[in-house]
């Protein structure tokens, strides 16, 4: 099995030189005539829409403020960035159906690829930025109640009758897909067969009383409604959840988990129609800059590149052994067909709870 360890330095995969963002480029348009002296030479304000998934709300609030300041200093052009957040699969469909995104920053490759197949993105979208247009990574971890009363340490502990599990619906949520794949891959990594993996994942979903449509709703179910003993979620969402619990929750890192690879893309048709391409491309490029990477790390997402900055001064990234989508399913196309498509494994194993 080809595994990696998500730790700083040479063991971090994939390794390559981080992008240095070059924001210097041609001036973006000018405003029309105005009675205000000098207004004809003042650059028009730009507005971007970033359509993203649930757990990135806080990250992009900080990215937006830093990028807007930098862009105006470089080009003299004010820029504002609006955000849209929901389950990743729902967001992908919304953009296809007309949500006027300048950029998409979704949880999974299939969600961005679906937008590309609709004709809104050029087919080469994945080659526009370094690391396959994946500026940061995450991992699926466990959130448990204070003191870890059920003593949940690793994946095998989820296969117990006294454990109730919260995870989003993999049909709609990127977090849900990755949590499903993390559990499947963990069974394989422990030496199990495909049949063993299916039995293990089936057991998990038998113990899942609620399947919310997105990651943030699942967080509320676990942390606010108090349902479940363990919450499977992305590392950055886990930190936010624990911080907001004021000591009521804690994070458990299993021995191994799946590496989460959220891609980003400029929505070509929309930015060309809106004349916002330059700002949109610079916005995603900013994620690879030293300032952007520091903000990403602060939100407990692991910036791509050699020697990622720590989440905070004096902190280090917890080491965790990882596998990728190739280990679990070969690639995303196979994963979607085998696990999440019509008649796939998830439909075969999941029976909704009736409450009776």
C-alpha cells in the first residue's frame, strides 16, 4: 500500500515547490463616466462569488479579507468576495443550474468535474494550479465527548453495539463521501478484504441514527443536539467544533485515515462573461502564496507544499498515516460508480432509521 504521513517536511506528500503568486498584471477595466473629478480613471470595483462547501466558511472569510487588501494595493482595484456554502454536491449542482460562481472551491474532485462536464469550466481546469489545483489537504478524524467515555481510539472501536456514529450523507456531502471512504480504506489497511471492508462500513451505517445533508449540519447534530458518541469529520471542522464546545468535546486521531484533497477552479464561462477572470485567477493563486498558506494553516487545513506552516506558533501538525482515493478505489470515477452511484454499495448497505 502506498501511504503517506501528513507531517511537515520531507514526509509530506505530494512534495513540490509552492507557487509564488504573481498578482502583477494588466489593470482591470475602468469605470464609466461620472461627474466626480477623476472618476473616469478610477478602476471599477470587482465582485467575486466563491461557491464552496460547508466547513470552509471561516477559512474564506479570512482569505477574502487578506486577498482584497492585497489586490487593491497591487492594482488599485477594489474587490469584494461573496461566499456561498452548503453540502459540496448540492453546491456543484447549484452552479450547474445557474448560481453565478466566479470560482468553485469544493470538497471533492467529482463535484468540480461535474461543473466542467456541464461546459462551464475548460477541460484543463485541474492543470491551472500546482498539485492538481489542490492547494490544501485534510484528513478524516474523530470527535468524541469530553473524557472520551466510550474509549474510542481507532476505527475498530466503531464496530461496537454501544457506539452511535454521526456522519453526513455521502450522496450529498463531500465530508460524507470521504468518511465512507476513510472507513473502507481503514479496513483494507488493517489487512481486510473487500468483503471485510463492506461488512465494517455496513456496521457503521447501522449505528448512524441521522444522515445530515452536509458537514456543518452533522456538526450541529453531534455538538448541539448531543446525538451520537463519535463524529466523523474533517480535521479543520473538528477543531472548530471542539473550540466552540468550550471543553465539552475532544479530537481523536485514528492510526490511519484518508487524505482529503479539495480542488479549486475558476468558472471560465462566468468570469469571461463578467470580465472578472484576472481577479478570480489571482484569488485562487493567493491560496498558494506564503500569506495564503499561513491563513490556511491557522484554520487547521494542511497547506500543500514543502514545510507547511504550523497551525499556530509552537504547534505541530499531528502525524497520521494516510491513504488516498487510489488505494480505496483506483480513482474517483470508480469510487462514484462503485460506492455512491445508483445501485452502488451505499444504497445496498444503508437502511434509513424509522425511529420505531
